[in-house]
C-alpha cells in the first residue's frame, strides 16, 4: 500500500468524485464545486453523474441556479433519477428528456401530472413514487397502465388512493408495492391478483363500519409474498385481521402498526393469545414479527410477561408507558 495518501479533494480519481457527488444535493453541488475549477465543472456535467434532483427547491428561487439547472439538464443525455414538485413535470417538458429516467418521484401529483405519466413518456421507468394527492377521483388510465404491464420495466411503486374499477391484466414485473386504501376488496380482489410476483407489500388500510367484510369465499391466495407491513386505522378487529391474512399465507416477515392519533386503534383490544393463533393458522412460514401499537393500559394487564410462549415471533416485543397519566402503553419491537 502506498505511503502517499492524497490530501486534496482534487487529487481523487474521477470515479470516486462521481460517487461522492451522488450524495450531494444539487444546490450544494453547484455552489461548492461547479466554479472551483474546470475539471470539477466537467465532472459535474458528466453524463455519467447520477443526480437526485428536486426541482424547483434545488435552485433556491435563484435565476442563476435556474439557468445552471437548464444548462445541466440540456447536457444530460441519460438523466436517470428525477424528483419533481407539482406541475413542474409539464412546465419543464421542453428541456427534460424522460426517455432514460428509471426513477421518478412526484411529491404533489396533480391531474396534469397523472395524465402525463404514460408508458410512452417513461418507457424505462423502474421505480415510481407518488406523494399525497387531494384529488378525490383519480384518472384510472394510470392505474390501468401500472397494473396491466404497460410500464414494461416497472418493478417498484408507491401509490395512493387506488379506487378504480377498471379491469387489469396483471404486471408480473412488479415485486414491491406501497399503497394507501380504504377499500379492502380492491386490495384483495384486484391488486394482489394483478401482482402475482409481488414480494414486498406495504399497505396503509383504513377500515370503516361500512367496509366490505373480507371473506374466504374468494379462493385466491398469493403465492410469492414474503414481506408484508400493515398500517391499520379505522374500525379494525382481530376477525378482520384474520380474514386478511388468509390471502397471504407465504409471508415470512410481518409488520403491524397502528396510528397514535386514531381513537379507534388506541381502544383496540389486542388479545395476543388470539393473535398468536391467527399467525400460526394463517402464516405458517412466519419467522419475524414487528409491531408498533398503542394500547389502553387497563385492557393490557400483565400479558407482556406471557407473550413469548404464545408465539416464537413475540420474543422481541417490548413495552413502555406512552402517556404521562399512564393511560396508554406502547408495544413495539426493537
């Protein structure tokens, strides 16, 4: 090994500098490195650079930075990751080439955004994340494209408010999904069936008294799901949890979480002996159980001391007093 270690950043090889730049936000990159010397400026403009751009925040409302961003995007033949806010997707359509983008994040999607997300505009998309949208009725065409294999390379996506009733032909390439919903029948009868090779599923599911009861009359059971995280809110019960787990018997890694601000969930009576029976019957391959739950103390008792014998996956469960008046207990895994 050489005794002469470079002491200057400029002495590092291009490959290492590119790797470092990948962790620097666009604004700091411009401010710190672009005008330092010609070599670093050339590296910043290298088409190999894999930048994570948040526009317009990264330009700090500065005209000079906006001009630099335009110059940078013009120089990038293979921009692969992009994070945009609101309608910037269409506003800047004249200078961003979407055809090579593999990762796309939209923080505040609008109807215009939804209509712009087409397989023709993003033919190589592998990862899609859509932030919260206040739109009540979403365009069904996007979900049709996602769940009918129109995005040929899409493997991971994070969505909200799936409420369409259109038919899907299935997307075997998608292996990871995060979704919010208040319609369990769409999740069970539509999403799981459409994603036959799904391995990881992160579900935020809100139930109400009017929610359709899950039932075993639907013979479908997913064959490949390995990891399932469930965030519960609304009118849940252990019976509904039991019914839900019927459809995912291959799960090995399970996480169950409840909202701290949902009065329905803080009053939920967690019978861990019953829960253990449900896990043993519905998830026979389970090897890890994670949780973060808030319980009313007077419904909890001393059950924490008896949890491990209920199920082998309960051995990591801990608890702590959650409120100042000792009314609530938080159950969690470390």
